[in-house]
C-alpha cells in the first residue's frame, strides 16, 4: 500500500503534468468582441513549423521548439508574436486586433447619437485617443490638420482658422461637448476660436463635411467640427501628466488631469498651461521668393518714443508668441441605468495675442502700427447635460443640454508714433438649450428630432486712451454701441429607414426663425437701429447603397443656411485700404449641395474612398463697394478708407473632390493618403470666390512594433513619416475683396506651392509612461499656408513626455 503522503506527491506531479500538456494549446480571440478566430496561421521565424487554429480558435503548439518565437497571422488582423514559453507558462489566450481599415467605425456627430459609419452617407473624419495622444500638435486647430482634409489658416501665432470645403470662420460650425461655440460676433474672415479648446483633454474629434443644417442649424454650411472632451469614469482613479517642448517657437506645455470615480458619481479635472515664444520660419528659401515673409523691422519704445528696430534674424517672427491656460472640470452622476447627468465647466484664458499680420505692414517707410493685439481672449462655458433612456411612445433615448457661455474679445491698436491708443472691447453672453431625441420605430426605422433655442447679448465699447496723459476720448465701436441681441428657435426632424441589408434612406427637415436687433448711436451712420427677422427652411435626402460588404455608394441632396449675425450686418472695421460698414438689408445665405461618395474595401489590404460635390450658394454674403450719404470714403481712426459692406451676392458656386486611401501593409505598416481639390466662383461679380484653398492633402506611412502581453500592448514603438503638401494658389484665383489676404501673398504670383516631410516616433515604455519625439519640417522649408499672414515654423524638434499613474 502506498503511504498517504507519497500518494499526494504523485497526484500533484500528475496534475502538474496534465496542466503542462493542456498549456500546449492556445486559443485566439478577437480583441474587440471576444469571439474565437478561426484559420489563424501560427508559424516560427524560419516557417519550418506552421499550423492553423480550428473552428474554435484553438491550436496545438507542442510541435514548436521551446525557444521558438511563434507568430500569429490572419488577413484581417494585425500580426503579433510571442516566445513559446510565454504561452506555455503564462496565459494561453491570445487577443488579435483588427487591422485599421476593417474596424467598424462609429460616429456620433451625424445625428448626435452613436451610429455605425456604414449607415451614414456623409464624409466624416474621426480622430480618436490614439491619434490625439500621438500627434504632438499644440492647439485645437492644429490637430485638425492630421485628418489631411482640413486646411488651417493663421494670421498670428495664436491663430488657427479651419477651412472645410471652401467655407471658413462663421460658415462652419464649431461644437464642444454638444454646445455650439459659434456666437453673434463670429466673423466671416478668419477666426482663432478653436485654439480655446484644450487639445490635451480631448477624447474624440469628429469632422463632418458638407451642409449639416438639419441637425445643427445655422452656420454649418461647410461642415461641423465637434470636439468631445474626456468623460469621467466610474470606479476609476487616475492621475495623468504631460509635458511638451518644441524648438521652433520655444514652446512649453504643462498638463495635469485627475480622475476619481465612485459607483454613481465621478469627476475629471484638468489644467493645461501653454507658453509659446516667437516662431522661427524655415531657412530653406527658394531664390524666386526673394525676401517675402521675412521680418526686417519691429517696433519697440526707445527713450519713450516708438522706434523701428532692425531684426537681427528676419526669420524670427517677432510678436508671435503668447501664453494660455485651460481648465476643464466635468462631474458625472448616474443614479440608475436610464439616467446620466453631467456638469461641465471650461475656462480658457490667454495673454495678449499680437496680430502679427498687422504689425508687419508698412505705411511709406515706417511700420504702420506700434501696437495691434487681441486683449486676453477668454472663453467660459458651463453646461448641464442629461442623457436618458425611456421606452415610451415619444422617445427611446434623449439628451438635454442647457449651456451658458461668456466670451471676451478685445482689440487694442495704436499707430506708429501716435499717442492715442484705440480700445475696442466686446463681451458676448450666450444662452442655449438643445433637446435631441431618438425614437426607435418598428421595421428598422428611426426618427431623430429636436429643438434648439439660443440667445446672444453683445456689449461693445470703445475709447481712445493717450499713452502719455491717460486722457480718454470716445471712439467708434466695432459693433453697435447701443447693444445687440439675437434670438433663434429651431425645430428639426430626421427619418432613417433601413430598407434592406443593402439600402439605407435618410430624410430630414429643419425650421428656423431668427430675431436680430442692434442699436446705433454714431451720427456718421444713416440709421439708429437695425432689425432683421428672418426664417429659413432646410432639408436633405440621402441614400446609402451597399451592394456588397466591400462596396458603399452614398448619394446626398442637402440644403444649408446661415442667418446673418452681428458681425455680418453691424460691424465697423478697417483693413488694408477698406473700411467695412453696417448693412441693414442682409438676408440668410443658402446652399444647395449635391454629393456622391464611393468607398471600396479590399479586405486585409486597403480602403479607398472619394467624394465629388457641387455646392450652389444663393444670397452669399460677400464684400461689395458701398456709399454713405453719397460718399464712397469714410474717415476712420485718423485715415480715409474706401467704403465696403457685406451684401448678398445672388449666386456663387463651389465644386470639389476629396480622395482618401488607407492601407494596412504587411509587417505592421500602415499607409494613409488624402487629396483635396476645390474651385469656387462668385458668379454675380465675376470674380473668384474667397476662402477656396489650392490642392492640398497629407500622405503618411507608419509602423508599429509592439511588445505584447498576450495581445494587449504593454510597450512598443510607433514610427511615422508623413508629408503635408499644398499646391500653388495663383494670384488670378484669389478673391479681390480681401478674404484671401492677397496683401500677404507675393504680388502678382499668389501663395507658392509647398510640402514638408515630417518624422514622428512614439515609444510606450510600459502601460504608464510614453515618450514621443518628432521632427517637423525636416528640411527647414519656408512656406505660408493659404491666406496666412504668418509663415509656418521651420524645422521643429518636439519632445513629449506622458505619464499615467
């Protein structure tokens, strides 16, 4: 008889042996859904041993040597590899990640609810955390360039005005966390408001191209840029730290965020500080451009008197630096499974931001301005949002968002050796309510409907202040000095019917009515009050046709509108040789858009997509010559200017083409390329339409090399080489009325073509620490983006450190 202690020892040895044998099997799963993956090829480095997983994702690895590396390969998944001992003595489950081009992408912005992109006809670019965290861009405007389909214009260092399909500024809609940022003084020229979004706390960005007025209302003529900040997580604690250094503008960014979440309540708070110095442009300059874009002089006081100082390095763009801090705090409360409440606070505040494109202008032999800057630009937002589910006759899900925003936008100018400084100060108070509902109907039908209410108060003041004596004098305000008030009410409905597995129909309608009122006290103007009460009706129909899983055709007919705002009808502003004056006869702008989109996916290899669109604008608001009391000139800020005003042009057209290619290549390589072409004409005035960029796009090749812990990354490298390019904007194709900043281009030539080659490396040391190193504009090329007043940075070394604790 075997003693009891010997029996136990033998039993343990037998069980361990059985476990060892069982561990010779691995099971392969899809990382996204946890389903087993069949027919995955397993092989060693010299491919002398190879097997396939069975119908249950299982494979026997006993035939591999103990020191073998085992690679897992499947046409639709990213290649991974492990040492055999990691599988035998570790976890026998392996998780594979789908190739990028095959991931079922979802979008939120199209109907304000989560939907699969396979049912959406619109061209939408999505930037997710992986792209946002590895891009290295410095502002909420710069990150949009990584889509390859958005051109960004800059007038100064603290600038960034996105251009979507030939529309810019107040003709595209900016949204953050469901709240529209566009307000009553969003101007038609170039805007820098997107830099008030802290890109370091973004969870997602969606760019929706084309008219989107059914769901979003006024201003969404060229499209929508929707920023989503990070949401607090329940049962989660985390501290995130981030710092970045860049050489081209001596930039420094410091960021910290803290998350703490219990069962039903959670908070996320972040703080970011940015400090950017003067931007140095590229030193590799074609001889044909001579000294275009160089800054030879700048103004500084010497002995109490304005003096022109010679710039020792004309490639350093003096007066282009600025500082900014951003605070975001979100608190989320979910008492049960059908209600989710969120309280959102956002504050962005900058230093004075010099208007570089004005400070480099000459008046005869002297610089025109000694000072021209935006006063501290402040954006404060607070909102309460409730998301709820309730299966009743009225709705299935709904979201209600109540928001308040306060914005300050001041302009301070003083001409060279003039003692009186002009202060024009604007305060805007914005109140909004958005109520969006989804109702699931029978037979694969959905109804999206909602209500939007907005109210804007604009307070505008102006004065001259003598820099020596401090004496004050009244001055002409930029906007009506008696105050301006705008109100709008909108109702919308959008119906979706999945007609079959191959065909999806969308159709919608929006009713909008706007009330605008401004009071003037300036006796130089021929009226003391402007009232504009106008309504608008817009609609859209679309079809998504999927004849096969790898093909998709999109057909869209859509209208868009934009109600005039205070900046359109009530502004007094000088630029170049012109002064813009108010116009009480403005009407809403309308667009009629036709678009065809095609996409083709070659499983495991590539996805090709393209859109062709034609946009017909009626009542387009453009600048035209004007007179006041029979005179075509006006005395403003000590000088006479030719008078122009914003008016409705009867007809303009834009036609364009966008092409996108994404490909997962062998060896964990990924290729991405974009191409965009546009042409626009102001038919009524027989001149080119403003804001139309030249050919542009982005091409990149990236490679991932990850050390995986059974399919879940713990460390690894991501390397990317990418090219930004832009064609030439010819002088003859530029708007003659100032929208394209022809005074910043080469006279008679336009904006030269350019391209930059850039390198980026992202090293994930472990789950907590990452290091990023980038070299942008590797060959130090000099260039200006279309319509920009400031040259782009030259060679720029960027170092980024991230930690998650």
